[in-house]
C-alpha cells in the first residue's frame, strides 16, 4: 500500500493536522526511511515539541508527515 504525505513544518500545518485528526508519522530529519512512529494523531504541540500517542518529539530533530492514501 503506497502512502503520500505532506511534511508538517509550520505551526499552521500542525494546527490543521491536529484539528482534522489526521494520522501523522514521525521520522528522523534527513533520513527518508527512518520512520519512528508509523501513525498517530497530534495531541498537542509547542514551539519546541509535538506530542503524539503520549510521546513528545523535538521539532528540530524530527519530521512530521501527514499521511494520505
């Protein structure tokens, strides 16, 4: 099954994803194949972190991808 995704970089992107409750994958920046979290909804975000499924991820180190089919 192929997925396409949009990289969520700005606060507006994260807000839209949180409000629409889309599944978001978490990957290490600059490593295309290294997905840590395969899909969950954003619980909250701050200027420094994003919380998905109870885990917080640093926005500088990780990339957040809104998944779609």
